[in-house]
């Protein structure tokens, strides 16, 4: 048995040993999926519905999976998160209220930097990137 297979079996054993985490992951997936069906289903399956379903699966998967112990992987995933999410958060906050074509120059960048600053402050408070990103996202 090679090293990767053995490591995979260890991860599966760790996942199966945390029954509460599995239940919470499945319940989270189902709750988010039901909400996405309620708000996004318009008689046919569209692109937004498919993306929402995928994101529901990803959330459930990340709840079930054990914490990353390698700081390099954690750093890469945090960097990916911070490169995408603040811009999307800005869009979701501003689109219902404002026409984004009328924004002053630099306003979008300033708002994204404020969102990143909120994440940084939460990281200083909690000292855990996962918790800070979760709370900041909410």
C-alpha cells in the first residue's frame, strides 16, 4: 500500500469518526438546497440553480471534511477565498440598491478594501482564518 492510499484511508476514518460533523454537513446542504430551490427555481433548471446547487454541495463537503493541518494549503485556500469573495460581496450588497455604472471612480475598490479590512480585523480577533472568514462572510 502506498503512502497516498494510506493517507486517504486515514482521512476517511477521521471523517467517519465525527458523526455530528457528518449530520451537520448534510443538514446544512439540505437547508441551503431547499432555500435555493425556493428562491431560484423558476419552472426549469437554469445556470443560477446549477451554481447554487454546486455551492450547497461545497459547503456541506467543507463542513464534513477535517481541518487542514498544512499551513501552505490553508494559505492558498484563504488567498483564493479573499481574491473572489469580497468582490462578490460588494456586488450582492450594491446591486439591489444602486446602478453600478454610476459609481464614482475608485468607489468599488474602496468598498472591497473595506470588506478586506473587516476580514483582517476579524482575523486579529479570532486568530483563526476559517472562523474569521465565516463570520466575515455572514
